[in-house]
């Protein structure tokens, strides 16, 4: 008799999948999660393979030992039985087989002399007894089936086995039929001890997997700190560079990619610092040139202005001493001299803005009185409607406020046409002064540029009376006060300039002394064209 152990699957395992969605909020978290997933995958794979190999080894060892004992005891005790044994004889033989084996139950089945099927079990306990009902039908069929004798198969019957689960306890059930006639024998061995050993192994592998996951998380944290620290330093350096600290540099150590990135950043910062220094030097030279030119022009302009005033008096004199042929030329000289004088004064004001030397001289003023004085001084009373209550007081620089109002109202009269309406209202701690004209409005493509220096809406009038600096100077004066000016078109027609100023500009004085006054170098790129 030989053994052909064709196993029929016993235990069935089930697996559950848990899916979780993690929102990555930082590179550090992503690194830790990736390290953890890699470590978890490796640990679970290693533990699964180790568990499977040990499980097969333990089960195969227990199975082989039990089947070898069963075959040996079957040869020792059943082969000596006479044909057609009684039930008692089968019971005695089964007990002898069980006593000699490795703690398994035995069931013998045969026919008695009368041809009836009799069986004998090694255990008569009703609770732990072993009967034919405990043997799977598939195993019974395999044991009873007579095999064809071939050159590769010398015996008609073989030993077959199957693993089954009864309740929560796994069992190994085997069977064989005596060759040449005799009883059919079945054995059943509990694999509970082996299952407990495998459960202990599974717990040990699970604990090892958890420890490896924790270790990988700590390792990932350390690696993330090592990798991200240079990145964090780069971020801090970039922010400082963006804040204007152009001498910011990174310490370079090593030869890896992060070191190359630090070197690249230092080269970029050095190049940027050099370019900014060059631009600052050129800008400072331009400012000095404009300032020097303006100062140099004031001396001859003073003499020319005096002469033009004399000529203007001669033109207005009743004697008419000026030759009528040259009167238009004299009036042109007078007009252009005034325009040149205004341009020089505006240029000098702009250079003060750019140099950051403009200062506020504050005084308590009545806004309505200030606007009235501005209009009256320029003979605009008939062309301007004022809507302002008296008694609205503000602590501002009267001279600079007069410059703002003169530019806004003069611009409205020049390009929008009368009547120009000036209204004043209070809004919290601010004053809002609106200057609205009744002209055609400002073209949409011109609106973004009305405060640009030397900008004029029409290229056909580059020699117009305006210098293109009026609205620019008005805006910078508003900025110095901590205010603003906006330009828009009214739905009812015409352009609307809105001046917003704080009612008290005193808190800005301390900032001006420190040079933090909203300098004209970055905010006074404006003009007066519309």
C-alpha cells in the first residue's frame, strides 16, 4: 500500500479592504505618509509570506506525522483481523490504533458474517465520538473508489486526506481501504494546537509590522527634517529677498541637488542685487539731473519772468506802445514763459517727492473755506458749484490741499467743461471730495493712465498747456496725507475724481520723520491728460 496525498482545501480566509482618503497639506506630511506606506507594504508582504510559509510547514508537519502514524497502525492492527470481523473486534482494533497513534480518533467499517455493515470507533463518547457522519462525503467517495492498475499506479487503493472545520476547531480527516479485502479505516486528528501556534505567530508578525511602521514614521520624520530644512531656509531667504533684503544669501554645504539649488539662489540674488543697485544709481543720477536742471533754470527764468511782466504791462497799457505787428509774439512769449515757470516748479516738486524730502505742514482748516479760497484765487467762482457745509474741520497741509484741488478743478474745467460741481461729505474718519464735470468723460483706454507722469490722452496735442504732471502731483500729495484719488466716469455723463483724505494726518508726521511717507518714487507715476 502506498500513499497518494491529494489534499482537499479546508480553511477559507477572508480579507477586508479599508480605504481612506488623506488630504496632503504639507511636503513633510507627504514624505511621512509615503515612507509609512512603503514600510507598511514591505512589512505586510514580508509578514504575509512568513505566515504563509510557516502555516504550510506547521500543517504539513502535523499532517504528515498523523498520516504516517495512521498508516503504520493500520498495517499493525487491522491487517491481523480475520475476514468479516464483529463490531467488538473492530472497536478493539480501533482503540489499539488510537492508543498507538498521535492522539487521533479511529473509525473502522466492514461487513459481519451476515453481510451487515458494522463499525467500530476508538471513542464511544457521544460528545467527542467519531462516526461516519464526521467524514466528508467527498473523502468517502475518494477512499472507496478503486483505482486502475497501471505501470505508474501499482495499488488500487490509497490514503486520502482532507482538512475540515467543525465549529471553531480545525481537523485533519484521513481514510484508506485495505488492499485485498478488509475494513475501511478513517482517522480524525484535531489541529487546534497547531492553529493556536499559528495565531500566536500571526500576533507576533502583526506586532512586528506595527513596530516597523512606527520606526518608518520616525525615520521618515528624521529624513523629512533633513530634506526640508534646506527647503525651509530657501523659503525664508526668498521671502527676505522679496521684502527687499537683497544681501540675503544661503549657506552652501555639500554637493547634492539642494546644494546646487542654494548656489543657484545665491547667484540669482547676487545678480538681482547688482541690477537693482545699477537701476538705483541710474535713478538717483536722473533725479539729481532733474533737480539740478530745475534749480539752474530758476535763475534765468526769474529774469525772463520779470521782463515778460514788463512786456505784459505794456500790452495792457492804454498808450499802446507795443507795435501791433509784434503783439502776438509778445503774448506768446508771456504765455510760454508762464508755462515754463510752472513746469520748472512742478519738476522741483516731483524731485522732492522722489527724494523723499516732502514734508507735511499741518494746520486745522475748514474744508469749505479752503475750497472757496482755491476757487476764488483762480477766478473760477462763476464756473464751479460748491456743495459743502461750513464747519467741517480737518488737520491737513493747506498748501498741499490747495495744490490737489487746483489740479482737479482746473483739469475738470480744461477738459470737461463747466459747470464743475465740487461736493464734500464725511465718511467715518475720512473726508470725500468729489469733483465732477459735464464733459464727454474719460475714454476707457485712458482711465488707467490719467495719473501717469507726462501722459496726455491725445497724441495730437503734445504741446497743450498742461505739463502732464498736475494729476501726478495731486495724487502724490494725497498719498502723503495717507489718502487717495480715483478717476471714473459718471453714469449721468462726465468724469468724476474722488479725493479721499483722513480728517487728521498728524499720525503720519512720525512716519515722515522716519522716511516712511508713501514716497513718490513708487506711487507718483501719474499725468493730467483725459
